[in-house]
C-alpha cells in the first residue's frame, strides 16, 4: 500500500483515540510514498507525530506498541 504524507498523518492522529485503537504508547515505521521516489518515515507518541521523507526500503514496516491494542482497527487505519 502506498501513502501520502497527509493521509499518513491522519491515520497516525487516529491512534490518539484509546476507545478505538487501545492505549498506543508509540508507533514507528516506513511506508512507500504514493508519489514515488523517497519513502515516508514516521514516529508517533501520543499527541505528537513526526513524518519525514527518507531513503527507500525493500518493504514497508509498521510497529505499534501499547496495551489493549485493537489490531483490526490499526489494520483498517493503515489500509486506507
């Protein structure tokens, strides 16, 4: 799946809702940019999102750390 920076920011902002996603303490990853070229690297902590461009990787990666994580809700957020 390819992402835009704005779409990724919106998905990451949704992690702030503990009723939907669980208590997310940290998320980080690298995903392919929709516009090609560099990939999008991101870090999330509650209330703070950092999105930047960086070198390509072979596959995208996403790591979410927290408690009572709703895996289906997380999958839905990042499948948009």
